[in-house]
C-alpha cells in the first residue's frame, strides 16, 4: 500500500468511531457484559456510561474508590493492541511520569476479554484522575511549562522503552486498522489542501527515523486527555500511541492550543504559551536545530489531514447532526489555517 493510502486509511480508521455515536442501544455492551466485568474486577454495583466514541467509557468504583472502565469492541481494538498500550503506560508510570494507574483484574491482568453470546469486548479499568481538563484561557505559562516538561519526559523515556515479555510493539505511524479503508476523493472545487497534503507526504518520506527524533509517542496529548489538580497533571488515553516523530507529537499538542481560537493566526517563535512549553520540553529532551521548524511543518500536516479526512466523513453522512456541526466547524478552521499558513510553511519544506 502506498504511503498516501496508508495515512488516509489510518485517519479514517481513527475517525470511524463516529459510527459508534450513531449505534443503537442494542449494539452497545449488554448488561451481561457489564455483569461479567463487575465480577472480573469486583466492581461496585453502579456502572454508568459516560462516553461512546472509539470506546465505550463508564464510571465505576471498587469499595468506594472511583475508576474508569473502558470497553473496546474486539474487532476495533484487539487484546494485543490493548496490552501494548497498557504496557507503555505502565512503563512511563514506573519511571516517574504522571500517568494514571491501570487497575488489574482479580486475576492480576491489566486487561480482560469479556465475551457474551459470541460478542467480545476488551476491558480495562483505569484510575479516575483527580481534577479536570482545562480550557485554553486556563493554561497559564506555568501550566504550559509543566505540560512541555511531561511531554519531554515521555519522549526521553520512550528512547529506552522495551516491551515487557509477550507484549507486541505498538503500531508504527502508518498503521491502519481496516487495511481496506475507503479512499478519500479529492475536491476539485478546493484543491489547495490536497496539493499541500501531497507535498508534505513527499517531505515525510525523506525524514530520518533515528532514536533522537523518532519513537513511541502518546499521539493525542491534548488538554482533553489530561486532568490538572492543584497544578499536578494526570495523563490518560494512550489509545493513539504509536511510533512517530517526536516533533509530530508536539505539533498535535500545539494545534490543540490553536484550535479554540477565533482565527488561525499564531507565531510559534513568539507565542508566550508555546515558548513556555518548548523551554520546559528541552529541559527533559534535546531539541535539535530543526525541531521548531519541523513542529511547524507538522502543524500544517495535521491541519491538512484533519481537513481532508473530516470533510470526507461529513459528505458521507455517517454522523448525527450535532457531530456534523462540530466536524464542519473544525473543517472550516483547518481550511483557514491551511490557506493562511500553507505557502509560508511549505517554503520551510522547500528550503
């Protein structure tokens, strides 16, 4: 499969979680599944669904201690994929990173496969982090420094990470779950984002994959995937962790800062919050001379990727109206970002 098709298939497989939003209750995990989970972890009676995206997520408790239960359809997230995700979390936590704790089952396993009537889910129970996610305006320079420091720690630790015996490696950045995902059709009425996308793919194909720039990353380290309590961070949701360039991981976080803003303008070299992040990051992990340039290029790539994939899903009509409105807003923001910054950033690639 060509690199372009791999990436498109990856994005579609990640965004196919939209279909879960539209699933009828008859397609959700049954009471029998929940009862089996309750027995497997000795959970208290009340288990409440709070989110259904790529996974079904519930609040639960054991002996009064709150936790989060995650169920993933086994044809969406295999037991092996879940095991590798949780192993990376274990490694980071054991080495001092502020990652939530995975709660073992009564059998001592970090995950269990729950099967009822031929329908299986991969289940895990994770510590419920204290605090809450923060809005852009609440991310002070001091909190940005902590965020950057933690990401730098993740990347430093990733350099020496070795899977535990019996654990398969996390997928590389090209992975796709469907292998035969539908192909995105280029839009002749708005060709520029696709032209940018093609040029950036050619740049990616030439990037080195040495241990100082490439390794296992969180992949989705935005404020929705960590809580802050009394200035302390608790990071979760490593579902998208994969082998990627460290500068891409940083760009994903930085784009999440820009996303809520009214316009798509920014300056990576003068933005106070970004600079606080970068200064703290390099206290933990070395930043090469091209690091900020690469982060900026990845920002454009991420915005372009979100645009072409989300637009395709909107046109396919696979989401409810509320989700469609959210995706449409994101598509417009990404398009503005690509038009406003595309040529300037592409000149970095071409130089």
